C-alpha cells in the first residue's frame, strides 16, 4: 500500500516537472504531464485513495484540455466521475460525466457523448428520477441529431417509463408520442402498436378518453394494425371504459397483452378503473324488460276494475 502511494506521488512530481517552463523550455509538455497524472491516478486508486485518484484524473483532464486533446480530456473527466461514484457521491459524479459528454460533442464524437449520458442516467436513476429523465432525453437528442433513430428511441423509451413512474403523465404522453413517431419513421410497426397501448393507458389514467380514442383511430393508418391482437384489445378496452363496464376493463387489462408489458405500463394496466365507480350502463334488453314489466302492471290494474266498482 505504501509503495503504491509513493509511486503515485513520484508520478505527480514528474507531471509537475513537465509543466514547468524555463529559459530553454518555453512551453509546458502537457502530453507527458497528462500521462504522469494518469499513472498517479491509477496508483492512488490501487491504494484505495479515491479522493486523491479523482484529483489526479482532473489534473490529467486539464493537461489534455490545454493540449487540445479533448477526447482524452473527456475520458479523464469520466474517470474522475467514476471515483466519485465509488465514494457514493453520485450527483457530483454526474456533473463530471455531463462535462465529459459536452467535450465529446465538441471533439466530434457525439456517439460517445450519448453513451456517457446513458451511463450517467443509469447511475442516478435510483436516487433522482427527474435527473435520469433529463440525461436520457439529452442522450436521445444527441443520437437524433446524428440520425441514429434506433438508439435515440431507446433513450426516449427509458425517459418515458421513468416519467410514468413519477406519475408525470402529461409529459409521458408527449414522450411516448415522440417514440411512436420515431418507430413509424424506421418502419417498426409492431412496436408502434405497443406504444399505442402505452399511450391509451396513460391517457385513460389522465381521464382523457378523447385523447385515448384518437390514438387508436390514428393507428389504423399503420400497416397491420387493423384486426391485430393489439387493435382488438384496445377497442375492447375503450368500449368497456366508455360504457363504465369495469368487468370488461379488468378482463382486458389482465390479459397477457397488457399484463406483460414493461413493468411501469403493466402497473398502469392493473390499476386502471373506470370512472363513476364502474357501474355498468343498463343494456337495451334490460330496459325493454323493465318496460314490459311496467306495461304488465298497468294491464293488471285495468283487469282489477274491468267489472266496475259494484
């Protein structure tokens, strides 16, 4: 352990020497200094001195930045963030990873930036859902700007699910619609059908039947939607909801089509209830039977007095 600490300090001393200028050396040797700081960081890490390792990585990042090697500077910032993660200082770690992602974009490597944002989202998800959503949305935007729609829509899907988990249903509805548009653009129609189910569940929980119905009507323009299992299930769900038939709604929502969706949407499905306490509307046949009963009672009254009062 002591040997590793001494080794780290030796590398720091060498890095500082490379950064010094003199009469014969007008410019600091940033490249060599960055290499020494990197070696020092690894030695500190092996010695379990994570705070010192983080500082060494930050010094490495500064040296690379001064040397205009932004990709390597961003890598060093990410490494500093990982040291903070190991120290359970997740919000601070996220700040460094976000800085790294901006450097990757500036360096012309946006894919690496988006992947860094995705990793940051996973790190913070258990502590701060709202921040995770922000990071996934940023990652989606980076991918979308590069016309990497498959990767972009994957990031959007993560954001949508977390918005549902936070019960931010208005924002979730917008996010799912964007997902659906992207899947349509890349002609992944079966996934469009699943996104329609997610949309309908979100809108019904928002008590917006009109918006839910509109999503289904618009989906009829998608190849293969009409007559599909998804279409039939959604039509039955909307019919039951509109008629306040809680039995029918629960039957649809507990079917495999709905029950085995992503967990956040499955929870929406099993918790969906119709408005008005689920009292069924009277069927026309029942109303007719009631009318006949009333007519029969009238006829009996007439028979009772048919012979007159005497």
